[in-house]
């Protein structure tokens, strides 16, 4: 570009306008004589001045990084302005220079730490006020930590004490159960040893009530009814687990293993020589407890069919039922599965408000045919008539012994 075409008026200040003096007006009015050499010299001076200004601007721009975006200049001379991403991209080879004077607000901005693989981790930087708060809260935090440690230690000590008490209780129950087992085993031996005396006592009672014994001996109480009484409530509850969880049940005795341990009885004893109306009877030599005092004709017994007429209900005297009993020992909570032989004869009750009858628990899943055999053996041997006439522990033990002989043979 020719130097004479450069407009350098913008690089100079315009002189302020002042009133023109008369003398100067006269000089300006005269025609100026231009010297060609002076005019050329002036043009060269203006060009040099413009060049110097351009060089100075380039040096200053380089120091202040004005020309960093020069690489983005397109061949057409246009600069493409692209939106900057929200997350700054940090280049490992050009780490950011931290300003010397950082304000309080800038100190809370997280510092970006480059890591290998081109990824970055934002590490929050704690402000001065945060450090002050942390220093002030440090004693309280230590107090809280000490309290928490004491609480945990106290809970651990209490748990250890509870565990120790539980172990002590288990040991005590084991000793108690062992003593109870031994005492009942001794009772069974005494019952066996007392057999001659027991039979003699029963014979004496027969002489006292001969007419009652003969009447019950000749009485036909019919066969065992199985249509209306099938399972008790506890048996129905545990029945699904008989095959899936056999460890929860006591194995049933086999043929030849039956003794008084596998029996229990409950009901109403209200004959002339009986124990009176009672329940939860525990016969010497037995171990199990059968809590089922309601007999077949008791209105409180809800498992009998409600659609039976009075005559139909009166004709039912024998029934069998599947039963589940809980173990008698604290350290053995397994169930005992058995079959109950139920009997009721309210017409022979001395106390008419209490229907006479017994519910005899026999351990094991006894089939119907075997129960019929047991019932027949009790009736034909005469022991059932003696029990109905006398109604005491001696006659009940003989009923158990008759059932034992039937099961073991």
C-alpha cells in the first residue's frame, strides 16, 4: 500500500478550536506555496510513524497473548468462534498457573488435578472459614467419638452378659431335664416293681363294686367311629412338616419298644371310686402330658360334627384321632406324633354335668385296624370294665399295660 494513501489522522489529537486572530487570518488568506521536496519528506515521515506504531502494537500484543487465536483464522480471513464446553479441558503438558492474588471467593473453587489416562479428579479445596469451623468442631467431634466408643463397649458388654446368662440357663435346664428324666425313670421302675401289689389292690376294689364291674363288662359300646374326629388342631398345623423336617419330631417307637413313656391321658374321672372331675392327669411312670379334657359328648368340644342328632351323638362312644404333642422337656422341643383313643359314656357319669370319658394318647401313627384290635383287647380282657367301675391310677396303668402288650406282640 502506498504511504501517501495511509490515513494517519486517527493517530493524532485534534487541536482545540480557538478564535482566529486577525493577523493569522491574513496569513491564512494568502495562497500557500507548496514545495515538492517538503511534501515528499512529510509523506515519508508519516509512513515511518505508522510503521513504528504497527511494530509496537505487534510487540505489545505478543506479550499480552492477543494473537493466541491466530491459528483459528480461516483462509478467507475469518475467525470461527466456537462455544466453549462447560467442563474445562486440562492439558497435562500445560498446567494452569495459579494467580498470585486469589480472592476469598476464588479460594472455594475446586482445583482440578490431572491424572494418568487423560482423566481428571475434582478435589475440593477447603476455604479458610472451613478450616476455622473444622478446628472449632474438632473437640466436640472427639467427645462424640469417645461417647460412641463407650456406647459400643457397653452394648458389647451387655450382649456378652446376656449370652453368659443364656448359657447358664441352658445348662441349668439340661441339669433339670436330666433330673426329671431320671426321676420318671425311677417312677417307672417302681410301677413295674409294684405290679403284684397293684393287681391285689384292683382285686380288692372289684369286691367293693362287683355290680358295676359286671354291668360294664356286659355293656357293648359299639365300634370305633372315625368319620367325625380325624385330626386335632396341633396335628393339622405340623402335618406338612412330617416329611420335610423329620428332625422336628421324635421317632415313633417300634414293635417291642413300647412302655409307659409313650402314653398320656386326660379327660373326666367322676365314677364312685374315681378321682373326681379333673384334667391334666399325670399317671405315675408316664412322661408325656395330653391337654385334652373335653370328651366326645362335651359341648365345648368343637371338632364333633354339629349336624349330628342327639341320638346319633349318643350312640358314639369310641373314636380315634391323630394328635401332635409338644415335648415335655425344655431342652427337647420336638413334637411327639401319636393317635388318641377317645371314649365317652355320659349316661354312666356320677356327676351329670361332667360327661364321663378319657382321651388316651398312644405315641405313633397307629392304623385303624390296630386301634380296633386294641379296643377289642381292652373289652374282652375285662380291664376296661374294671377301669370304668373303679377309675383310679391302678386301673389306668393296667389299661396302658394291656395296650403295650397288644402293640409289642
